[in-house]
C-alpha cells in the first residue's frame, strides 16, 4: 500500500510510491499496458435523487470526446460504469470494483461529496487517476489533496464566497444565513461568513434545518422578526424549490432580498416559477453566458441529447477537455503518470463557463458570475469574482 500523503509528503514521493507498486493489480497502469484502448470508468449516480446529474456529466464528457472522433490522444476509448447510488457506505467497494475489476486508467467520479471521500481514499492508496466532475467537499483539494486527484467543478468554499462582497456592495450589511445542517451547508456558510465579514458585513444569525427536512415556516417567522438587510442561503434541488416558494409565500420576498449559492436556482427555475424572480445567486456558470464556446456547446449538446445542457453537463464536458489536453501532450500515453499529471496541472481550459486554469491543489481557478432571475432565466449581470481560487487549506502538495 502506498503511504498516504501527509503534510510532509511530496508529489515525487507519491509518484515513487506508485511506481513501486507497478505490479499490484489495483493499479490502473497494469490494465493499460495490455490494451490499445484508454479505459475510462464512470463512478456516478445513475439511480436515485442525483441520477440526472450523473447522466448529464457523462453526456458532457462524451460530447467533449466526440469532437476528437471519440478518441483520446488518438486512441480508442473503452467505457466502464458503476452506479454509486450516491451512497457513501458503498463508496469504497464501488471504487475498488471499477479500479480492481475493470482496471480503468482513469475514474470520472462523482456527484455526492460523501461518496467522493470514499473514492479519494482508494485513489490515495492505489495511485489511480481520479477526476472529480462535481463533488465540492473542501477536503478533496484541501487536507486530502493528492497528486493523482483533480477536480473540474468547484469546491464548496467557492460559490458562496463572492456573495459577501456582492451583498455589502448592494448596501446589505446585516444578514441571516440559512442552510441544511450537513457538511455542504456548513462549508458554504463558513465561506460566506469569511467573505461577508471581510467586506464589512455582520451575520445577525445562522439558521439550520435538519437535512433533508423542508419545513421552513418557523425559521421564516424568525427571519421576519430579525429584520436583516438580506438573507443568504444554501439549498439545492427539491429543497431549493420549497424554500424559495415558502420565502415568497411568507411575504418576505418584497421586504428582505434573497441571495444564494447558484445551486439555489440552477435547474429548478421552472418549478420555482414566479417566486424565484429577482433572486440573486453566484455560480461559475449560467446558461446565457455570452461566449462562442458556450453557444457552440449548448447547440451541440441539444443536437446530441435532445435537451438543454446545465452546469453538470458543463463540468462533465470540461472533464473531457482536461483529459483530451493531457493525452495530446503525452501522445496518448496514459501510463506515463508523471507526464499526465504535469499536463493537467498546466492545463488552460477553454470552457463554456469561460477560460479556467488548475490550481496547485488541483481545483479550478475560475470566474464566478452574479446572476439574477429574470423572466425565468438566470441572467448574468456581472462577474462577482474573477479568477477565484480555493484556499486549499491543509493541502501540502
């Protein structure tokens, strides 16, 4: 087993350890040496709450490769899948299945942060190359960072950090923050608080709802009594729909402006309807971004899959672009792990979200956009923060 990275471990130490295990069956290098094809494994949710996210990520990835004739570095690609069911309890077993059984060269996964932690554990032990297309857990590119693990989406620290500067700039210096009581919500709150206080704002109260509870009425009554300048929040999916509708129904919408991480309105605007109008969010993507790459991507995605792309499809697409760029530089050789890692670290991705680069901790350095819901669309009204880099606390690569 490779010695896990510590604060004193180095990339060279890690790669040396991987090389020493070249004959161990867990390593994807062993499978690659016997095949002319690049073996790509998807460890994503294909059933349950996050199934559509997993499908969108895979679709985006395949669309990126379609632009290369379906190849990576001139080599044919063979795909393998495991449904991780967004179940952290099964994460280690599922990761071992796709790495040990299928001997993939690279794992693309996953959506759920708890599942990602299990996948990273196996990746750190085996040296397997892992590309995270969504899960935002700060630890993935923080204290658990690893030379062979890259993220192409965001850290939980990033989306809410720009909100503080935006809100204070709009004159909202006293705020309430409300979120689910779970890891992602707590990380979103911590980042918001850091940015908001640095900009001169003060958090009147932090309010929590047990995950995945969607009973908000008592807390909305408390918000009304507190009378903050504004409310910031972190919710997603069905919970975001219910919160935005309840916020409006409680009569707060016209009195206390509502802000949130972009996932508050991403992909759920149709369900939120009129209640979402005017809500402001920050995220690294918006459907209406005005750049040539985004226009071409959205057109190609609709032609290929008969539906509109979303942020998850973009993240899958960019994961494909990152791997394409790396294997172009290595002539299709994915067994030269040090060269592949170096190529990814130096990548500049021309994305539908705008150009981004990879941080030293292997997390995107990217723009975050200020969006306001107008006529059922997350309209981009400016850049909330240019080239925002996650602080990667605890990472010592």
